[in-house]
C-alpha cells in the first residue's frame, strides 16, 4: 500500500492503555523505516499529550474513549488524538514555573515544554464537542516494508 | 516482552545500591520505578545509584518520579545519584533543563569512584 497509510486505534482513559499506543507506534515505525531517534521523540511527545488527556480531560471521572490516528507519510508521521473531554488547546498551556534559586525545578508544565521541542508541529482544533490535537514529526520514510526489522 | 519495555535490576557495590534501568520510562510504567525505589529505601538503602546506560527514552512522568524520590531521599539523609546518561536520554534531561537538578556522574565506574 502506498503512503500515506493510516493506523487507527481507540484506547480508554487509563494509563494502563498507553502501551497499546506505544506498540502501535513501534509497528508503524518498523514498517516504514522511521529513524529511531524520530520515533523516540514522537513517543515522548505522545506520552505527554495523551497522559494529559487521561489526567485532565474528564474532571468528573468515568470511562471515556480516546481515538488515535497515526498517519505515515513520505515526509514524516502525524498523529491525531481525539477526545470529547473539556476543551484544551496545548498552545494555551501555562508556561512552566521558573525554578527558585537553589531549589530543585518543579515538574509542572515540563511535559508540554518538552513536547514543543520534540515535534515539528502541534495542531489543535475543537470540532463539535471534541478536541483534535495533532503532533507532526518530520522525517524521511521509506515505502512500507522498508523498515530495518523486516530485513 | 519487547526491547523498549522497562527493565530494572539491582545489585550492590559496597554500601551503594545500583539500580540498572533499561528500555523506556513513561506514564504507563513510571509508577513501577517509583515503587522499586521506595522499596529499596524502605529496606534501608542510603545511597542509590541509578544507571541509565540502557535507557532508550524517558518522559516527564519519569522526571516527576526522580524529582520526588530525590527530595524524599534528602529529607531522610539518603541520596539518589545518576550515571550512564547518554544519547537520547541525556538529550531529554537537557531539554527539560534537569541535568543540574540531580547529582550526575559519567559512567558507573566514575560514579562508584566518587561515592
């Protein structure tokens, strides 16, 4: 199948579901020869964004679904994360607290600060009652089956 | 078990407890690292050397655990020291501005020579 090629998955809002996403990303990367460094950077960014959705999107609790589309293209991988939780545009996230002198930095805001450095583009739209967040990692991909693990 | 799954193995060099970590540390498994470290401190360890040599990548969930455990250790006159930071793992520490937040030595041998 020619690129682009898309993989879809749905996970529940529970961190124990994250390994399913991690494995799906690993499979897509292997299939399309995604460089390891690009894959790891996208994995870190995805973990930050999806774990934020799990933690904060539904303050009332309950079981909810998060829909994920992983699109492999010639020039990189774009992952779209869709949830029907409360509105959250990652661009509006508060800046990270400045560490006080002689004090260990606090982790608040660290995840999104890192995400911005790890991917090439962060997109956001609210469509109806759903957040659509996209992370784009640019890198050269080969045709399907060109990954190192298939040789 | 795939190659990126979190692996942890502890050993001793004199009074130093070495925890070798491998694979990825993320939101799904950071609690396992926290439990393991809390377990080692509860069993009376005073100095824990975390060897990151085999770590592929880590997310802010891992940094949160490291910050919490390091603070907690200091309050209990114990300490957490890091070594073996290389490649992507080191870049992530730098990206988070966190290299200075911890005591970091080069290789495991360097670290043991200083502890």
